[in-house]
C-alpha cells in the first residue's frame, strides 16, 4: 500500500486497441456476460492483468478468454480461432483457415 503504479502506459493502450482478443477479454470480465463493463469489472480486469496477479489467476482468465464457445474445454475449434485471430492481419483481408483433422 502507499505506492503508486500506472496500470497501462500509452503503448500498452495502443496494443490493446490492436488486440485480436479484446472482444473476449471484455466479455470474460463483464459481470453481465455481454461485454459491457462496470467499474468493478474494469478493476477486476486491471487486477488480473497486473504484474502482481498470481499466475493461477492469470491462467484461469487466459483459459476463459481462449474458450470461445464457453464449454469449459479448449478444443481444436477454439485453437483454430486463436490461430486465425493471431494470423489474420486486420486490414489486409487475408485470412488463414485451419481445417480439422
Ligand atoms: Ca471451448
């Protein structure tokens, strides 16, 4: 207590704008489950993303972010969505699709 620490610097905020998982992040931390965030939701998100958050908490939220269909399983379908989001340049229209199997 007593120390002050910036949560995000300007570069981190720019990076968030380009984050391919920002819709999942806001949905996972939304207490309503619809992507809308209360101030408490926002504080929870900042807490989890802080360097001092325990790794098990970070892992739990990472799992929820990557579990796109929210069935509590990271399936090949979820992993394909992760890869597609990481490999698709947002403005080029070029998209890589993986097939199951
Ligand atoms: Ca899933």
